C-alpha cells in the first residue's frame, strides 16, 4: 500500500438529501481514497477540520456501474465512501454550513 498523506485521503464531500438529513446526528459523508483505512480517514478528518473529534467511521466500497455504448460494455469508476460520526461535544464541520 502506498504512503497516503492525510490531505490525499478525503477526495470530496457527498452532498445529497439523505446525507443532509444525517447531519443533524453529526454524520458526514465523503468520497475517500480507495486504499485509505478507517484509521487514516479518522486522522484526516481530525486534522483537516479543527475542533472535530471522530467517534466512528463506516466505509463502503462502491463498484462501478455497467454502462453500454452501442455494442461495447464498460464500467464507471469504482469509489469508496466513508460515513464519519462525530462525538457529541465535537464542533460541526463548517464545510457543510449554510446548505
């Protein structure tokens, strides 16, 4: 496994209706590097967003969808998602404020 720095772990936030509803329970969703572990994701969130304390991290590997163009078949890129649960006394992530 390659040496992944904390700023390379989180690729982008996931902003959907379901993830916006879960922010009330201090759960945030991100697309993360496919080789990142739960410990690396926890450390990256705590370093990138000041005042946050991560309680737990859930990850899921999402296989790319099969797409077809004419007779040729292919797949979209596979992704890895992470749902990060913050502690009750933790600050909220300001990236999602005002949405």
